[in-house]
C-alpha cells in the first residue's frame, strides 16, 4: 500500500546548505497534491534546524513510499 510523503527541500538563501523537512504524509496522491497547492510549490521560507532557523528557497515535492506491514 503506497503513501505519499510531502517534503520541503530548500537551498539556503545566504549560504550553500541544503535542507529538507518531511511535512506530511497522505493515503492518496490527490490529497498530497492539494496540500502542495495550498502551501505553495515554490517559495522563500524559514526552515527549522538544530542550529536555528534558516531562510531557504523551498520547493515541495511528493514521494510515493510503499508501506509494508
């Protein structure tokens, strides 16, 4: 049974770091797509890190993941 994971992948605005944050998971691709449309596919956003918040150019992507019992 697949689930659809939405991740925010960002490149630091002032720096060379790349960050990713798993934001949500859904049972259907259409629900994941609706979430991405609602949140915005590409934008400037602050992402949390262990060293503090980092401003990034963010793109949201959907990964289908097979779940096993």
